C-alpha cells in the first residue's frame, strides 16, 4: 500500500506538541493507528505539509501524483484533529475535494500516540 501523508505545517514547525513527521512515520512503519487497516505493507512515498492558508495543497499533491503513484492519502492526526481547529479550511470539505480530484481515499488520521 503506497500512501502520501499530509500534515499541518503549523503543528510540525511551530511546536504545537508534534515532533514533526516522527509519529506519523513510526505509525506507518509499525502499521499502528489508522495504518493498521492495511493488509499489505505500508510504503510512505511522500510527506507534505499543508501551509497556511492551504491554498497550494491540492497543487502540491498533484506534483507528487505526477511523479509517484499512491493508493491513499492520510491527513496526519494533527491535521485531522487539531486543537484549535484550522481557521482556513474545513477538513471534511478538503478531504472531499482531494478525493474527487485524485480518485484516492483520504483517511483522516495517522496515529493514536499522545
């Protein structure tokens, strides 16, 4: 299973309790959290950060898609369940737009680590 992970850039770079991609990549490697649903091995083919105000995210996913195929996109836990909520976009609406544009499932979450 080839996956692309998209994380909240603010959480990763501003120190909102997220140590960057470590938790997401660990969960993928160990098939924990939302990655436990896959029978096959999980191969992370890319890790993107959504940068405020999210305007370039779909274009950036498109750049990855041109160069690497993926079966699913995971919105990181910090992106799917942020506190406070993102002031720029509704995560469900964004997931719908991404699924429609790229024809792949968007899973909201990556890990259950505290």
